[in-house]
């Protein structure tokens, strides 16, 4: 596990855009397709903006990338809260990528059915591979949730499913990838900024107890990277 700390959100996203581009290039040297599970929420918007602009817009071989999502809010695609819409508006509609390389989670059918269908799609792309995704990008909430894995949620003990539908009183209907799948990624990156997440971050990184869903993310190959800003790192000590 590595922690990468930068002055502010702008610099974190600058550094992460370059770091991801490097990872994509290295992966393309050894395989045709790069598979990437995107994160939703506010924090990755700045990163997606940078990747949809020069030099990354021209430099990255987008037509050799397949995009998936870590989780989705069960709202129509044209709803501002929809994670796929956010990524489309800021990144995917601005780059040269074949539409069949973009694998959205359906929100126009029952969540349980959508979860089943997405798991089927994932098996088509990820089965018999040493790793699942080449990159999984994650965020973390102030309550220590990640993806749509919320504290106290009944699905947290599900060690087998790749995808689950979940209902949260606060966050509504969601469809989420599960740690069993994410932990087999080749590389996992958490992008976390802002002081509000500082205290929970110290517990997630240093806590002895398994209290937070974000602590369930333990890639089997240990390729776990935290890209954070000074605000989020505020309470971290050398022990973390
Ligand atoms: C989502 C995300 C979720 C997000 C955290 C952090 O759909 O909301 O996948 O897990 O990463 O809630 O969200 P912010 O970046 O908005 O703080």
C-alpha cells in the first residue's frame, strides 16, 4: 500500500492523471485492452476533466480501453446524480472511444436484475484473467464507505458476489461492485481529498478494527494506492 500526498486537490488530480496515463501505457505494452472501473461522486470530476484535455486527450489510446463502473445510483441516465452521466459529460463524450467499449450499469430495470446482468457482462470480460480490472478507481465518504458499500449494510459479508443491488435509507437504491471482485484488480486507487475525510482516513489506514467498508478493499497483490491532498492527510501520523 502506498500513500501519495499532494498540496491540494488540483495537484492530486494532476499527479494522478499522469500516473494513470503511465499505467495505461505500460499495460498496453503487454496486452491489447486496458479495463478500468470508474468511480462516481464529486471528487473524480477534476481528474476526468484533466484526462479529457490535452495532453492526455491525444496521448492516451482510448480505443484500447474498456470502461466499467464501481457503482451506480438507480436513477435515469439523464439524472444529474447518475455516475455514468457524470463520466459521459466530463470525459467519455470528449474522447475517441467506441461506444461498445463503455459498459454502463443499467438503471432502467429492477436493481436486482441490473446487478445480475452486470455480473454476467463482467464475467464475459474478466473471466480466466489473472486479474480482474487493470485499474479500479475508488472514492471514500466521510463515513468510511466506498463504492456503495455503506457501514452496517447487510451485503458487507457477501464474499462471493461480484455485483449487488443495495438499498440505503440515506442514499437510495444503488448497484455496487463487491470487494471479492475489486480485490482481484491489478491496481486499486483511492482518490480522497478534503479535511472532512481526514479523521476517518486515519482510522481506515491505521485502525486496528475492521470498522469501515473502505477497509474491505485489500487487493490480493497489495497494489493499493491512496492519492490524497494535505487536507485529507491532516491527521495522519508516521504510524499510518
Ligand atoms: C458514489 C461513489 C461513492 C463515492 C463516495 C465519495 O456513487 O457516490 O461511488 O462511493 O466515491 O461517496 O463521494 P465524493 O467524492 O462525492 O465525496
